[in-house]
C-alpha cells in the first residue's frame, strides 16, 4: 500500500475495496476465522484457515484487514498467492501474534467498512477516532476538510449464518452534521450509495441518520448506540474527505 500512497502517511490513506468482495460469503468466513487466531502463525504466513474460499480477485479484502490492523513495519505473506500484505493504520497490531480482542475487532471492522468504495475506485481518505493510531493531530493541515461519516460494528463476532440470504453482520453508519452542506445535494447519495455501500438492498449497512441523533460526544469523536437500549460503542472510526471528492 505504501507505494500507492505517494507522500501520504497514516492516518491518511486510500479506500477502494469492492463491496461485493467484502460482503462475499467466502471473504466473511475467512475474516471470522482469522479473527480468532494470530495473523502470523510463526513463519511469516497467514494461516490457511478458510483462505481458499476467497478468490484471487477478492484478495483485496485480506489486504485491507492487514492494512487496517497492523503498522507499516509489520507484514505477513498470503500462503495462497505469495503476496505480502503490509500494515498501515495500526489499529490492532497485536493481531500479528494473537487473536483479536474486542477493541481490535471493532476498530478493524470500522476501518474496513470506511474503505469500501461502490466503484472500486481509490479515493484519498483520512481516518480519525479515539485510538492512539488515528487520533486527530491538531497541527495537521486541512487537506481533508470534509467530515463525512462515522462507522461502528464488529464483523468478527457475528453469528449470522453465511447462507447468502442475509448480510453477514450489521454495521452502523451515521453521517456527520455538515456533510449535506459540504457536498451539496450529492452529500447523502455519495455516502449511502457511491462510497461505502453497494447497489444491493442487503448490503449490511444500517443507516442511523445524522450522528448527533444516535451518538454523543466522546472528546472530538462520537460514541454511538445501535438502538435506544443498546450499550455505547466508543470504538468508532470517522472518515474525512478532500474537497475534490465532492466535485
């Protein structure tokens, strides 16, 4: 990923993961299986658990998981294709040597969802949240002025049967208050259909509306609820966009 990033450094990066690959049964099965074990089985390779179910055209899903979880100095090789996946955002670096904990499952899920792109195009993004790896640096420039959306969920703990009839898990998304104004009338379609979702009804995204309706301030970020009686999720990930993305 680093070579494609030009001069960008974390927490800046690119989206571009195909929703159809991300939601595919084989991809979700592989991710669930990998979440329960170490990414590096001791020889520098991903464990082969369920990896054969992910077609080569969708290996980007595995790459995205590694980039979200590990740091740029951590990497692991795909034993099926021989490709080396290198970390980027560092939201769960301990996954390299052990199973994901709850915090890691939630942050990696939110990061991967924020990287989905309807067209499969790579759009520059900046991730933010109450995690030391992506906490906002107030001295940074204003290259990403548009606060687009906040996401939370946990694909790794889902028990929804992978039968192809229902989304593999529920992920929740709210749009930031100024998104419609920032992107004009295109703001909400950009979020709901063109960037992080898909063109099928059962894409797994539960839209909560404006973040202020379902979330409460958690410092500079949001902590959110999936429902009125639900517990608060503090492991949320916001994405910022460049102005050019809305043009």
